[in-house]
């Protein structure tokens, strides 16, 4: 089973991201000859932890553990900043980052990462940077980085984060499909008197 844990997007956020993709595509069409493959908004999510291939017997206790409530209050994230990966040379990925709400998103990622590490999955070595992948370059040039930065930077969508979902991903020639295996709701931590 190919697994990952993510923050889901609601319909309003998906619509706003689709509009942003169109706006950025129009900017890049006039300034760049490179081709981008856009991620369909209905397949977008903010990945917290990617686990990769996991044996089914190992996945069952993980599914149970991930489905428990998370002692963190719900919060909002605002998407808006544009950027590219990697930081130097020709870019591979065009993304929109979190302009507000990054701190609680990073704290949530740490909680989820700690849960999966109890099941023998090592934490990601790179620092977590909350973002949505908008597109991937098929062929890119170093100048594409500058072309992206010519697009106006603005807030695109606000998303209320109140749960995370553990997904199974299946790859096919038609693109990936995702099946939700469990969901963990965020809740305010209880005080000792409760």
C-alpha cells in the first residue's frame, strides 16, 4: 500500500486554486517557453507525511493510531505565496505556499510525524514547508524561476484545518487515485480539570 497523510482541501479552496493556476498559466505563457503539467485541483492536498510503500500487515496498526484525535485546536491556513523547487537551477515544481497559519501547520506535521515514527517510519530529514504543488515542469530552464516571480504575489484562499486524512494512493496511466483510510479530527487539548 502506498500511503501518505494530508490536509484535505474544501471545494472553495479547490476553486480558488484552479483560478490561481489559470492566472499563473496566463502570466507564464507570455514570458516562458517551458511546458508545465498542471495538477488537477481535485487531486490536490497538503501532504504532511509521505510514507511510500507499506506492507498491509504493518499498515493496520498505523491506520488505527493515525485515526485517533489530535490534541491541537483547528486553525486556518492562507495560501498565496508562489515558489519553485529546487532552490537553484532549473525548477521542477511550481507551488503555492502558506502565507498565514504555517506555525500550526508545522506543529500538526510534527504530531503526525511522531505518530508514524512510533511505527518505525523515520521522520523526513528536510524541514517541513507547507505548500500545494500547482504544476510540474516537463522541461524547464533556469530563467523559469524569474518568470514565476513576475506573477503578482497575493493571497488566494483560506482553508479551515480541522482534520487530517491517511490516504492510500494508486498510480495508473490516468494519474493517481486516492482512497481515504482513516481521518483524525483536531480538537482543543483538555485541561487537567476536565
